[in-house]
């Protein structure tokens, strides 16, 4: 089982898993699932593994909509780390700064 991202080696392992997911699923465009008002849908707590990084850490899961692939859009439930990574190409600023300090 994967653990929290605490070192640069942890981040490298995480990044490889996330990139494999994006490549395997051929994700080119994604966005957060929206509610009726057009706002990003609220996350929900889950112990299920993140569909992107496959970590079994409990936490918030965001539903993202990816595609189109073959004319279809697909939904994935991803952890907050993957949500940031898919959105910005890196983890949140606090985590990245902590990794740089190590």
C-alpha cells in the first residue's frame, strides 16, 4: 500500500502512478464535476482507493469528468492530491514546499 507523500522519493513514485493513469486512460481534458449551479461538486469522504494513484488512504474524493475519448466522457473519483496534480501538474504548494525543504 502506498503511504503519504513525505519525501522526494514518495513524490516520484506518486507522480509515476498518476502519469501512468493519465496515459492509460488517455486523459486529455478534465474538469471537476459540476452541480446544478455550475459550481464544482463538493467532495465526499471515502476509504476506497483513488482511481488515479490507487492509494488506499481515506480522505476526500473529487469526481472529475475526463474526455472526450471516442466521443464519450468518463468520470473518475480521485483524491485531493490527484485533483491538484491533474489540475496544476503538481501537488499543492504546502506539500511541494515541504518536499523542497527535505
